C-alpha cells in the first residue's frame, strides 16, 4: 500500500520505517530540508536502538522515501499520516497549529480520496477540527466533490524500544466510524496482526482519549510509587521490598512501579498537562491528574534535597559527578529530564557538575552550551575524578555493576546519591560507601 507520513520526528520516522520494512511504499514529508537530505545520506536525527539500520535498508530498497515537496507527498498515498509535533502551549494545552497546517496542506493538494490519520498525540475533538479544516480548504478550491475521512490511530511507543513496539504492537487502536476506512487500515496493519487479534476499533473521540488515558495511567503509577517511597523513608521501611510485595499481585504487576527521581520525556509530562487542560475546558476538575503532576515535580527535587541536607546547605565550590542525562536509558532525549532539574539546582547553589551519558552528550551540549560549571566527560570513570560525590540519575545498563573501589579512589568522599536504586544499601555499607537511595529507609 502507498502511505504518506507528514513529520519525520520520533513517531513519524519509526512508523514509516517499520511500515516500509513490512513491504509498504512509504513517503515521508518534512519542512526541514536539511533533515531530509541527511536522512537520504543515512544520518538519523535521533538515537533509537535498531532504527538506523532499518531506515538505511528500506531507503536503499526504495520502499522508504523522503521529500520536502508536500504536493508529491499528498499525491503519493491514499493514507496520510499526520505525525507532527503537538508541543504544549503557554497554558499547558496541546498546540495543534502543526497538525492543522498539515491538514490544510493535504486539502490544498489532494486530487483523490484521502484518509487522514492523526498519529500525533492530540486532544479529544482534534479529528473534528482536522475535518473542518479540510472541508474549509476544499470549499475554497470548489472541490467539495473530493472525498476524505479523518481517523485516529494513536501510537503507543516507548522511547528506547520503539522499533520493537512498532513491529510487535500489543494493540492497534483505530478510531473511525467509516467501514471503508476500517477495512483499509486493517489491510495496512495486517502484517502486524497475525499472531492474535490486536486491532481495537472504536469511535474517534474514544481513540483520542485512549492515548491520553494510557500515558496518564502510567504516570499515575510512577507518582504513586514515588509517594510510597517518601513515606517508606519516614517510616523506616524499604520501598524495594514494598515494590516486590505489591508487584506480585497480578492486578498491580511490576511495570511502572519503580521509584526514582521522577518521570520526564516528551510524553508523560506533556500529556498529563494536556488532559488536565482538556478537563478544565469543560469545567471538570481533574484532581487526581493534578496530584500526579504535583508529585512528579516534587520528586524531581528529591535528589538535590538529599545532597543539600548531607552537605548542610554548603554546596558552593563542590563538584558532583553525574551519571545519566537522558530521561531514561536507550535514548538521547533530555526533554523534561530529572537530570536538568538537578543540575540547574546544583548550579544555582554554586556547585559544579561533571557529567556523562552514553548517548545524550550532544543533546546536553546543545541545551546548555559552554558553561564553566558543566564539564561533559568522555567516560563514566573520567567524570568521577576529584568530585565530592557521585549522583546517578539514569539507569543505563553499564551503570549497574561499576568498580566500587575505583569509584572510592576517584571521589573525594565515598558518597553516592542513587536516584534509581541500582544497588543494595547493605552492600554499599560493607564497602564503606555512604549511600543515599530513594525510599530505602535510610
């Protein structure tokens, strides 16, 4: 099938590459000419495991194409994915200007029936706005004879495992009331629906809400566990033991109940805020979601509070080694990352940071530029030298079994602040390391 994807960001590029890998003929459209040319040269703008070889292979095979020519993209496929960004507006609501701009572009150039699919995470009611925009443009063109449909097909990708999630989805949500659209999308996703029935068809508004509800539910689990962690510390309990105890209940499960330094990234913070704003717009007070957001904002300050308390507020002139800058492992994404909250608090207190991350160093350089109080180091070992303490913020795999004797030898003090509970407090005590974790009773 011929498919067009508007937006070569995180969602659009992964979806396009996976559809092309399955045999579909996919054309990606983006306004960034430099990005398009670099992709043609095999340069991937984001780090995502498995994505680079997939893009190169499908592009070489001719099933994945890149263009800045919107008309070419519109005329390429009957199926038109809208996968552009929906950044938060000043009030936290989702900004739909890019989505509606693509809808206008499609309506301007279409000469045959099109199915417009909202792949971006968009508020309930967006499909109606897209349809209205297309109708408006077609009326101006005096081409009301051209047929179209707008469907919702939200993505459920996890950064760090997006390619696998897209190739082996646990569900494929399709929001449409049009039987013809449903039939076409079932054909599109047939290669991913062979093992068992994964396609769930519902009305458009329910599909739009499903995406927000899923992310907000996961964010709620994380914030709940972080609140229990804070309670465990005050009660002298170990939140890791509590986690095992409650996770064994199949109604709860082990996913997303790891306490830590707060959630970040491009989805959870933005989507919780957006759903709160959607609720506000209809006069509904989303008290639970507001609490989830508040708890997460507080959690991002927990590591700094532990550091500040240990040093009795005297952080000026201190240097801290920071392991992990991305908001989670297997990505270079630092959007809303807890590391940023910590580093900025340390700088404000007069401290310096020596940081290392396996993938996010260029992103940190882009965000912060040259600073006297930030040194980006080439290895996790080199950033330890003469630091007053080590702070772990991201649970990259190669942080899990370090050389503790080396750590003690490089640091001024045998002191670790662990925002991801990677180590056992008892073992750290035996090694002569002062160890602060999250919710472990110390």
